[in-house]
C-alpha cells in the first residue's frame, strides 16, 4: 500500500492533547468531545435518509455503522499514527480478528511471529484453520531468516508484535515490510507494547497497525477497546463489511474514555519510559535475577533494532529469577506496591506469570518452542515514583 509522506508536526506530547485541528467539538465548542450515546439518528426527510444510506451524503443513522464520538477517536488515532483512517473495535482481539478477516480468505496463508499474545495464538491455532486459513510461524529470535523460510506466494498477511509478548523480542519492521511486499503480502503490526508515542510502524513500511486500546491508550484500566489504522481503501472495506456484518463495535462511552486517555498519554508515557529503564537496570544488576529483556538495555540482543525504530522503550520488561518458577511465584506473592494482574499500560505497576496466565493457552511444548520459559515474569511498570517500584521489588526479591 502506497503511503503519503508524513507532514511536519508538533511534539507528540502536544499532539496527543490537541490532535489535528480541534481539541473538542466544532458545533458546540465543548472542550471535551460529547458522548453521543444514541443507537439511532434521525433523518430530515426520507430523501435525506436514502442519500445517507447510499453514501451520497455524510451522516449518521445507526451507531453500529457510525457514531460521532467513535469517529472522533478513530480520526485522532489515525492522525497520531500518520495513517489515513482508523476503525475502532470492542476490544484488541476484535481489531486483530477484524484485520485478518479483512485480508485473508479461504485457502490463503498467514505468517505470524512466534510467540504471540495468548488469545491471538488461540485465534490462529484453534479458529482460523476451521475457516481454511493456513497459519505459519516464524520464531521471533532471528525472525527475518525464519520469515523468509515460511513466506510464500499464498501468503496474504504477515502478522507481528514488536516488542513481542511476552519475550520482549524486537522485530525489524522495515526489513519485515520489504520481505512481505516482495510477496505482495501486507504487514500488520500489533503496536500495543510500544505505543505510537514510542514507535510508528507505518513510518517503517507497515501497512496496518493494530492496538488493544485498553492498555497505554486508556492508561487507567477502566475500559476495553481496540483500533486499526491503515489507508482509506483498507479501512473502508473493514467498516463496510467486517464491522457492519460482524458487529464488534466500540461503544460511544468507551470511545470517550479513550479520547480522555489520549489527552494525558504524553505525561504518562514519559513516566512509563523513565520508570521502565530504571527498573530494568535495577533488575539487570540484581544477584537473584538470571536475565532481563528490555529494549533500552544494551544487553538486549535486538538493542540496535530497537534504537533504529523506537524513540523510547516503553515499560514492558521480561525477566527470570535464578530460582526459576518457584522464585518467581514467591516474588509475585510478596510484592506490596506492584499488583499481581494481567494487562499492561496501567497507571499501576502490574506483574504476572505468562506461562500460567496470559499465555496459558500454550501447551508445554509450545511454551518451550516459542521461548516462553516456565519462570518468565512479565512486568508492566506503571507511573508511580520509580524508586518506590524498585524498593517494592527489592523487598520481595529478598524473600525469594
């Protein structure tokens, strides 16, 4: 897909507040975009209704097919990602499944990074084969070489995460796009772990960007949503068929919450990025920690790739204690400030065990093959004072 050259813009911390043209609502001059909590919209006349249905005239008629609050969120996300259009979904998984169904038909192939988020894995392993879509895997370690072995003329979509969940491997987006496009396949990037604040996949050749907006975009753990950003043609098809006919829409209230989350995202991401680096350095130097994966550390095997495509490194950390899974369990049971919970990008620091939680859909064999060790701990560092997070981890590690 051909992309327009991005325009010069203000700092991203300013853009998340103001967006493209207007902070609030043009018609009413409300500072906050209103919540259009309505299932239906009226027509001025039968003729006007027919024109709106035929797309001869701009207008709304049923929230499943378009809503002003949801559209405001979609437009702002597209602008922040340097994309043309956005399509909001009820969840991040809705965004991922919607993307796949917009690209792949029966008999097509998809190549996905391995590992991948647990529910994405279940979708690819348990659901897509029933629809006649073949899934191939390219392991995240030495990904480009593995991708070249798996991609073929039947491949319609290459699906990656970067950073990868939960191993925090980094995938070279630009080089992956080159390989995908050689086979006329599209590249879709789940950018949830990095956020557009730190990484813009469309600028590196990706065709589609997907999010669980529940995470950094919301930032407060109080709403669920997903969004896809791409060009007008792709999003137009997605809205005309996938959203319209499958119905996985975002509610106006959730769109409003996500718009509110975007306005504070600059200051939140600055804290996430700063704390992520501080905590990663602490863990890397702790005698009870066997290894740490954080893209901002020079010890990360893909550090150079991260430096090339990320402006900062977010707050997702993978690590393992020398005592393995038993020590990791002790750590999670003894933290007092950090919260034992799944999800990420929350104001609070969240700690979890992927093998038994977010990636429990993997068999023991799949966990081993994908590089998810039994003792791997995933940490989403919040926006608390960084030293308080470190102090909490230190006292818990003393008990391991």
